[in-house]
């Protein structure tokens, strides 16, 4: 490589960012090709889970059994389905998702982002997948789009104590890329079971991927938003409606007006429910 063809620092950083490497774990770089043993710094690093802070010995690559091929997508989907069906509670579902190794996103994400809010809520919101902030905190919608989501909820008198929030994909895709159809199919049984266990009266999907996946439509969000549809949880049929994803609204604020109409429709539907209160 000649000095002229060598990438600039900016290009290198852009490359790392695209690959999902967007924050430093230690102050000093670690040459993992040289060191046999890596000792974590004395100061705990905020991103690491407590168990990971202790001395880290160089171990064989995680979960890659020698010679063992990763499960085929079909096998992974079947195993997600079988596992999800066995979860009798949300906590059991979370526990088995923590262990599930059929989705490669689990190994690139920092942690599982399971849900936030009130499991007794009558309204459940479903987004696409965690981003960087969610991956760090382990909660859905805590970054910029989450702040906007909180404002959207407040506009109809709701907050996180009155709704339940989850994502179709519970692990952050590297660099916030769009999840692949395969990843969505592998994770689908988990969110379906999560909806069944929460048993809300209304599901609100945020953005295209969540809407197309859960509401089984090929229509884009411009067409599918604001349209009531039936959703079968597995035990009963509830109502579902789609609206724009808050991240999209941050880029295209002109669509906030339509989102407001969708939120009003949700508020009215909640009002009309027997027993009325939002949760
Ligand atoms: N976008 C999503 O779809 N989900 C999150 O949790 C955060 C951003």
C-alpha cells in the first residue's frame, strides 16, 4: 500500500462505524494478536456488564464449537418457534432469549433489549430493532427517537408506565443496519410470543419493518399507517394499527401531522375499551 492509497483516519473511522464499532471499551488499544491474557482496566467501564468486568482470560472464540456449523436459518426459525412456545411468562421468555444462539445478531450486540414499560398495559408498541443507545442501556427507545416517542405518548396522555414497548428484533444490528429478512424471521416467534403474553388490547407498530412483519402486509408505511387491522395473538384477536417510526419523523417532521391522527385514533380506541383506563 503506497502512502497515497492508504486510508485516511477519517476513512478508517467511517469503516469502523459502518461495521458497528462506535465506542471505545478501553482508553488504550489492545493488540489481541499479541497478548495471551487480557486484563481489564482497574476502573470499571460503563458499557460492560458487571460479570464481564473481572479479569478476562483469552478464551476460545465464544460459542463456536470446533467443526460445528451455525444452524441453518430454517433450523434457527424452528428452534426459535419451539423455544418461544415453551415460555409461560415474560420472564421465562426473556431468559430463554438471553440463551438463544440461533441469531447471529446476539453475538455482535452488547446485550438483549427485551422491553420497557408496563406488562399489564392495554397498548403495546413494537419498533424495529435497538440502536446504539438501546444496546448500551438494554432498554428500547432510549435514544433520540425514544425521546420523540415519549413526546408522542405524552400527546395522548400516556407514558411508559401505561404502555409496553418492545422491538421485532431484540439485538442491535451492527452499525444500525436494517435487519435482514432472515434475522426478522428468526426473531419473529419471540415478539409474537411476547405480544401473546402481554395480551394487550391494541398493538401499535412503528415503521415499515414492524408493520410489514407483524401485520402481514406488503404495503409501505405511507399506505398502511392509520389503518385498523385485526391481529391474532394466538389466543385472541385484538386490534392493531401502524404509524411512522419516530426516527423517520426526526428526518421528516412533516409526517408528524399524520402521526398525530394515528395517535388520536389509538387514544379513542383506548377510551372505547371496556374498563377504559389505559392500563
Ligand atoms: N428504533 C427502534 O426501532 N427501536 C428502538 O428500540 C430504538 C430505535
